[in-house]
């Protein structure tokens, strides 16, 4: 009976995480627009953080509760799911064209973070000390600084080149759109929804962590397996839905950038912050998980470089590798 209640609370936690992250992102974007913050900065910071908020909250909550193994398993498991299953599943339906020069910087940042994490879990004896997490977090902040600075520079270059006038585009109407006649939402309302969304994210994260730990204990599974499978997949649902929609609309490059960015956030920010709260402990199986993540990134790069796209067959192979690895991890 207790296990059924924990399963219900786990599902409730997932719903709260996903829905509250959506509310938080929308409200934050509204606030940023009212404060005249450039939309490119909104996308690279608020939206990126919002969609990965479930992983962040679970990682931090797990560290605060002394379950740091769940933090590592969730972050690494979410990245494996993102790279192998989400890209693979979407490519199997809609082949994804890839321009590696567009995502080269982000790909190598993700690869560097994973390699650094792999070196730590191989060389260190079951615990990642705070200095390791500090390096990850410092690297993430440096990366974000470069991304935002580059985006703002490119935006200023475009603005400086001159903006198009309505008469330059015959098909463009000079009349305001119907949306422009709508009464703007007051700032206090956006702030209220942002605070509410953030609060529900925290509640959802705590519910998910507590119920996942209880389920693992009840069925004799380790926190690593629960975090690698159920929790990782549950917290990656926003990425799955977003990527499917983007690929269906022919925005495969956006989807890939989104997945790579989410992977960077999960490893560098989530483990960086969680590890500063408490040193991250891990079991030996985590070495295999991080190695699989490194192989997944390498496979994606090879597939993308060979034909300039991830084909249906390659996508199917990636998705099947993920399912096979999950089956092996659970059985072992």
C-alpha cells in the first residue's frame, strides 16, 4: 500500500515539475519583456534554466537530503536519455539535418564536461569532492558568459545594419495585429506566477526525490537505478515534447541545440551546485553510465558528420541502444 502511495506521489511530482516549469518560464519571459531584456538573453538563460528546472531541483534536493547518488544518476541518466533516445526517436520519425559548425562550440563544451566527469569518477574513490563540482560550475558560468556576450554582439550587429521597414516587404501589413490590441498583463501578475511556478517546482522536486528513494528501498533497487531510469525519463519529458514538436516543424537544428544545451546544464550546473552543497557520492556503476554518455555523444557526432544529418536508420539504432542499455542496467 505504501509503495502504491509513493508511485502516486512520484507521478504527482512529475506533473508538478513539468507544469510549474512551464508556468515559471512563461511568467519569466513576460517579466523580462516588460523590463526590456533582449529576447535572445531570455532564451539562453530563463528558458534554458526553466526547461531543465526539474533536473536542477531534484539534484539540489537530493544533495540537501543526503541522497547525492540520486543527483548524479538523474543528471547522467537524463543526458543519456536526451542524446540517445530523444534524438534517436525523433530522427527515426523525422530525419534531422545537422550543421555541425552551428553547434560545434556547444558540442565540445558538452563533450569536455562529460570527459572531465568521467575522469573524476574513474580516478576518485566513490566521492566527487567540492573542488570538482566548483570546476564544473565555474566552467558553466564561463560558458554562459561567452554565449550571452556573443548573442548580444550578434544582435547589436544585426540592429546596427538597419532594420527593415514595412514597405520593404510587400506582403507585410502596416496594421497592428489582433494580438497587439489585447490588454497587456500587469507586471505584478507575471511576478506572482513566476513565484508560484518556482514554489511548485520546489514542491514537485521534493515529492519526486522522496518517493523515488522510498520506491528504491521498497523494491530493493539502488538510487542509481531509480535515478537513471524512472526519475531521469520523467524529468526529461519537457525536452522530449519540445524536440518532437521542433522536428515536426522542420526545426531540427534548434532541437539539437536545445538538447546539447540541456546536457551542458545537467552536468555542469546541476552537479556543480549539488556538489557544492554536499560532496557527491557514487557507486561503481556510475563509471559505466558516464562512459555510455561519452559514447553516445561520440556516436551522435559520427552520425551527424558522415551525412550531415541523423537518418531514420541511425536514429533507430540510437534509440535501440538506449533501450538495450537500460534493460542491461536494470538486470545487472
